[in-house]
């Protein structure tokens, strides 16, 4: 049984680029590199039973949870740190926003929650 020293373990851990571990963008497959940004909720909108409501229409989602997306206009830079429901700063809250089955049915799940444009 071989044991790895602490120094060798840390060398392997820090060899992985930090950007790969902390990436906020999700890449879709296709001809070009297409990105979308995950929509998030602030501490107030993501607390308790409010996190079970659709980020777009506000209705209860039941067991249908489709991840909400933001286009590059609404998800880039500091705008990605705002709550998709109320617009307040998200802060350290990592609660992801979801849409219900009606708002995310078919190709609607690929649209931006705020403006409705396609968010690849």
C-alpha cells in the first residue's frame, strides 16, 4: 500500500487551475463556444418554501425543477450577482433558481429568465 506525502498531495491539488474549479459558466456543445449563466436567488427569495417557487412566474414548482438560465446580457459581470427574482445582491448565498414545468417546457428551458432571449 503506497501512501502519498502531504507535499505531493498539495502539489497535485494546486496543479489544477483555480478557474476550472470556480467556473460559473456552463459550456454547451456546438460549433462555437456557447455559454449561459446560472440564475441565483438572494437569501430572502431562496429561504424556506420560497425557493420552491418558479423564478419566472412565481408559482409552486412541485417536483419539476428545471435550472433557470440567464443570457449574456443579464448574467455577465456584476449582474450575475443579482437575484433573478427581486434584483438584490446575492452575496454568499449559492441558491440556484429553477423554473416550473410550464415556464421550462420544451425549448423554453433554454431562454433567459429575465428577457426571454435564447441563452445557449
